[in-house]
């Protein structure tokens, strides 16, 4: 209910304290993004990775600090409902002309839901929908940096001059190895992509003003416009062998941008005063990508969670299918369910973890937190973590509800706790991930049709090669997946293989990779049991084969491309590299996008995949 009078003297002060808390958070967030430029210029890769990890903690830390202030100064949890209604209204007033209003709303919700009792979570107290529009939001003050800049080459032959100006205006405080050379190579790629198009009067390049920093790269993101054609564009800028800058590749089109902004990669650092404007621009490049995932990619994960949940509630209102146990082999640690019409899965930790898994609930949570903070290298699906999530009871299949009650009774509550007549299933803690096709099911489907359909055999070969590539990309980022069974990997819409089962992952450098000892007696040689001593952290790569390569066709493909994964020396070699402080490049694009012949980086340990083998 809208308050008729604003008569609570403390309401405005509480609202201002909440806004102060958010503003402090975004100042810290922006300052870290601005420092990413300096770290890139000075080749401070370990500092860049550390900053990416630490930034994830900023939000929750600031929420706790704000709650502490509200309790100390206003006894916030003792305030009446009438006061909180007025606090929200004052807060809306403070968001007028604010440059991050959508983030400020989410911060308000994060703080108030921890102060108020769950039964107070009504529209009167939190922002269920956006209260302030972000359309055409921009800082119009004199001297403010525009969201994007437009460049007008006029003719294709004049591209080099325009591109030269564009990159010089980035004001990076380090020299290019040969900008004129790289600009020419880039211009040639653009001319190839625009071949056959008639240039119109509006021919231009629009590029976002801030670079996107991640790991060892800086990315220029924009689009080329001519007539009604808009071509998404991203240019990776890296340091060459001599430490000077090079334009490394040219990415064109929605698919290339999707790979760059994949949910399986680490978040970018971007110095952006108006994040909603950046999201709007990026959505024009990737219209199929949900806004929630774009906010996540920009490091604004709480906003991503907010938008995801709103999208999910909207979908529930406009669908009627039931939540079900997810297809595939049931896990020993996690219970997984999904809604067939919605492209995500919901995962919760079982109360009774199988005895064969030596892991506790707290350890599983720690593994998922490790993945959140680590460079995922394009090979580990991002997760969103939620608490006290309410689902309509009628949307659960009987089989799923019985499974929840059997496997995780302490994690669910079935009640009408809001007193509105709607019975809900409340899950105390869960993770949400993008739904992928389990790799074991994908391979089974391919094998069933491989003899009759050559394209299915090609798809199977691609998936097996990608599986090995995925493991090698994880190794490059100091991750050992632990349980490498096919069922723990999934295939994305674009044909990439991604790992998604994290309860056994370890840092590669914490493992002890060994060869199986030679048997000393005939009894040991013939024994079906492990006769040799196995210590904590011991891993025997040559024993992977029997678990992974039972089918002859699968074994043949795997051994032709990734036999080195069965050798302990492969793993020990990467341990030595990591301990020596050498960071391999895990590029979010294929070799065919490189501007310079001979560039390799991590690509030397990857296997090229035929372009026509994608299912």
C-alpha cells in the first residue's frame, strides 16, 4: 500500500544511509575496474587475477557493513512496517537522476531482506519490479565520457585512418608493436566481412568507450553499421612477445560475441558509469543473451541474480509444465531438477551424500565458491547461488517431490508461510546453472546413429575432441576436475564442452600425479584390487582409460587426439609451469580469428575441430 503521509522522521535518514551504502560499494567496484587498465599496461597478470577474485567479495561485505550501520544508528530491525514503507518511498526519490538505479534497487533488497522477517517480503517493502527507468540513461554533464563513440570512415579504403585514430584515442600507456601493420590487417578483415554490401550514408563504427579487461587481454567492443546491417565486433588487444601491444584477433557476429561473453568465463572488469547503458548496447549485439547473463559478465552478479529471478517468475506465470528430475544419471552429491520449458537447472546438495563420496556439505559449498572466484577458462559453467527460494507446490511432479523429501528433507519446507493461500515448496539453498546436454547422453545419441548418419559420427568426434580440449583448458588455469566421467560435462548450444560438477575439483598444484608402480609379484599383477599404496591427493592418469574409454569408437578418437591425458608427465609438466608463475593464454576465440599467422599460446595443446562437424 502506498503511504498516505511521510510522517516518520527517521525514514529519510534510513533511506539515505542505504543509498550511502550502495554508493560506497559502487565507488569500490568502479575503482577496481579503473585499476584494471593500469594492471594491463604493466603486465601485472597475478594482480589482475587476484583483483578479479577479491572483487566478488565487495558486495556482500558492503551489505553487511550497511546492515551494521542501520542497526546501530536506527535499530532498523525494530522499525514498524509503516516506517519501512516510507523508507522505500524516500529511496525511490533518491534514485531519480541516479546513474545506477537498478543496482541501487538490488542493494536495497539485499539489505532489507536480511533485516526484515520473510513474511514482510511484499511489494510494499522491496523492489519486485524496477521503480526507475534506465532507458536512455546517461551522464549529460559537461566533460562526461559518452557511453560509446561513433567513427565515420566514409569509404572502405579509408578504414585504416579511422581505425588508427580509434586505437590512438584509447590512450593506453604502453606502445603498440606496430599499430599501422595491425590496423591494416584488421581493415582487411573488415573489408572481407563487408564484401558484397553497398555502403550507405550511415556507414560507421560504434565502440563502447571503456575497454573490457579480463586476465591478460583488453577487448574493444562495438559494431559496424551500414544501412540496415549491424555487425557486432570485438578486437582483443594483447601484449606480444616483446611486451608491446598487438591487435590479436578480429571477432565478428553474434556467435563470436557469445563466446567472448560466455557464462563459462570469468567476469570482465569495465569502468562504466552507467552500467544499464552498457548492457543495452551489448544486448543490441547479442539479442539472444538474457540481460541477467550480461550483468553477470560485467561483474555485477547480484543484479544478474535479481533479473534472473524476475525472468523465472515471469516464465512461471506464462507456462504450465512441471518441474522434474533432470535427465541423465543421478548424482551422488547433488539432486538436480529442471523445468523443461526453461533453459536452466536447479541443483541442491543432498542431506545424505553417498558414502563413496568423501565430502561434506560445507566442502561442496567451498568447491562452488572456488569456481566462482577462479578463472573458469570457458570450461566451467557459472552458478547463481540462492537461499530460501519459493516455488509453487503445484508445479512439482510427484516423482520430483518424493525425491526431494527422500534425499534432502532438511532443505525443503512445504507450507503457506505467507498466509495468502498459496502452498509453496521453499528450498533453503540451491545453485542454478545453464542447462547443457549431458555429454554421456550426447555421445549415446551419436553412437546410435553413427553408422547411418556420417554427420552424427562427425558430431561425436567433435565432442570427444572438445572433451579433451576442455580438460586441457582447465589444466591451464590450475584446475583438476577430479571426476572426469562424461556425465559431468555438458555440450552447449554452440558445441563447446563445459564441466559442471564441482564436488571433486582441486587445484592442479595440490595433486600428486603418479605412474602405477610395476607389480612385484604374479599375485599383484593378476589382482583385480589396488595393491599399491595410495596417499591423499594421489592421482594415476593411466587408470582413467577403463572408466572413460570403454567403447572402441570413443577410445579410437580419444587416443588419436588426447592420449597425453593418460600420462602423468603431462600433468606434472603443467604443475611445474604454474609453480614457475607462467600463465598460459586461454583464448575465447578460435585460431581462425587471429590476425597474425603463427600466434599460438595455449592453442598449441588444443586440437583443431572441423567446422562442419558441429551437430
